[in-house]
C-alpha cells in the first residue's frame, strides 16, 4: 500500500468509469493515459506505473490478479441455503451431503454422490453413478451424463453438457455403424467450464480435464482428449478426438485442433489458428489470415490460386539462366 490507507472504497470500476469511492486498476500500459485522468479514489498498479499517479494505490506484481481478488471482496459468490427443493427428483440410492443445495427440478440419478456444499441450480440433470465433489457449482440447466466425475470447487455454467457420446462411427460398406462410447469424462479440481461448452465421453478410455483448466463458452472437446492442468481455452474452439493438450497452454478463440495430435506444455495458439500436426516445441503459433478490405482480399486470393504457376515459371527461368 502506498498513500492514504484510510480512503474509503465501496466498489470497483474501470479507470475511465471510476468516481469517488471506486478503486480501478492498470495492467496494460496502453491505458496509461486513462490512469492520469481517472477520478478513482484509489488504484491498483505495478511497480513500473506507481510513480505515474499521486492517488492512494496498491502496488502489485500482477495488478490484474490483485484486482480480481479485490473485486471478489465486493462481489462474493452468492450463498444458497442447504437443502433439496421439493420439486427435485433424487434417486433412492443417490447420496446428497447435508450441506449441499439442490434447486428446483434438479434430477439426480442412481448411485450418484453430491459432495459437501455443492450447489446444483434449477433444471440441472445428473445421471447415474456420477461423482460431484465438494463445493462444486452447477448453474441452471447443466447436464452431466452417467459416470462422469467433477472435481472439487469446479464451476459449470448454464448449458454445459458433460459426457455425451463421442463422435464414433465405423464405415461398413457405405453405412455408418455407431461405436459404443464406454469411457467417462473426468474433470479435475478448480476447473471452470463456460456456457454451452460440450465435453464428450471417451470411446474406451476416459476424456480427462486436469486441475485448474479454464474453458470459455461454446467449446467442443471430443472423445478421449486430455487437457493439461492450468490450460486456458477461449470461446468457440473445436478440439477433435484424442488430441492431447499440454499443461499451461493458451488457446485463442475459434482455433481448430485436429484429432490425435499432441501440443507441448506452455504452447500459445493464436485465435482462429488451425492445428493439423503435433506441436513438440513450446512457442506462439499462428496460422489465421488477418482481415482485409474485400477488394484487396480478392486480389490476394487471385494471386494465391496462381502460386503454383508462378513457381513453375520461376524454376523454368532459373534453369534457362543456369544454361546461359
């Protein structure tokens, strides 16, 4: 803490949107100009930017992470009263911890265990033989298929579907034969799964999401995938079956990852990148083509279609010059 520690703070805000009583943060140097003109009562900054403002401040090694903790003080997780709503349907052999909360129209299957302080919100469905660990939160209308396992403190947002059949089909003389999907989905501790994200059960072995993985909205993870601990994946990414994503990876929105590839620990994949081969060396990988004005793109596309012809002409010219 640097400056007046007695200043009263009652909310968090952006630098531009802050007024008296608010605390704001600066983590990206592109917004330093906003720091100079902010009306916040206090700020969170790095050591690099501490001298740039006379305001009371928290000087942090990671201002964004510090802001997250401060924001959580002002906006704590909503509490819920333990108990089972009278409209919930709980199988006779299911075990629900006394401190757990089951909302309206929740369904819990045979042999399923709901851990201490778990909160299962309205309309969620949990199949037979599932393990829902302590402090798990399922937001409204989450679906957990049979035999899935959700680790402690994990949060699943509305519309997430865990454990549906993977896309396994055998081609037999022009007709598709469905391959039974007999594996499970095993989700580790402290995982967060965004709205409408889907994770398929394994074909034989399990689909595994390791501890502290963060998944955005509308992600598709195919059967038998393994997502390494502490990896973060942005929205609309598609990961085909049996892909192995390492630990501490970052995958940008709308990236496409083909099946049966391995991505090394610590790899960063830019948005809209297509990954069609394994990545063995960590680094930043990009294959998306930036947007262009339409007329310029038509010209580029025209040139790209003629690249083979250009290459052949260049080789012929080199051979002719070599003879001369």
